C-alpha cells in the first residue's frame, strides 16, 4: 500500500467517527466522601455547622444536633503544608487559652469525641451496656449485612476490605435502650 492510499484511508476513518451521530460513552469513576449528621442522618453541607462557644462544641445547623470532628492527622497532610498546619494549631490553642476556652482535643488517636462536653450528662440511669462485635470480609464491588441485618455495608471500591462492626447497646430502665455502632474498615 502506498503512502497516499494509507493517508486517504486514515482520513476517511477519522472523518467517519467524528461525524457519526452516535458515539460510545466513556466510563469514569470517582469517590466522593461527605459528612453525615449522626442525629438527623442528612448530609452536612458546607457552612452548615456552627459553634456558640469558640469551637469547644459544634452543632449541625439543620437539626441543632451536637457533632464532633477529629483533626486530620499530620501524616495525612502534604509535607510542604505540615509546618504551617502545626503552627496554626499552636496559635489556635494559645488563642483559646487566652480567651479562657477549654483546649481542643489533640490530634492523637482516640480524641475524636473529646470536643463534646459531656460533663453534665448523667450515667446513673444506665443499667447495662452490652457490646457485640462482628467481622467479615467484603469483596470488591460487593456488600455484606451486619448487626442482625440492621446495617448493610457496600464496598464500592476495587479492593477487598475487612469490615468490623462493634454494636453497643445501653439500657436505661426496663423499656428504653439505645444502640450505637463503630465501623472499622481495613484492607482485606
């Protein structure tokens, strides 16, 4: 095949695909994370949380429920930004101390709920607290049910995961009980 014939074939094919009315779609994937209010179970949109006490406690503006948010660990922040984040955290702590506010929880593990002021909560009415833990592998693009089919965990990633759900049940009196869950996800 000579050069001119190859060029003519290439141009014809390109022109045919460019002018075709129906084209094959391209498929893309994206992961979007967003925060859900633990009280009203709706998305916490940007600027939908507020504080009345200088950042000691935060509330969801839609339902007025008390919420806590952990600080991002420094290891998850880009290296070039870390010194500035460290300095701003120190300055914020100093400013809170000068204003007489309680210090914010540190960015060490286990401090996620330390921002919630629980000093006025009574635990005298709680009779019993039960704990139940369930662990299962969840394959890529698969799901698994936990807590007696009360919770459905969907793995939308391409990686198999190991999911552990810990259920806490607090009983107050003979009639009232409250359940809460902690979900831990690890690479399977």
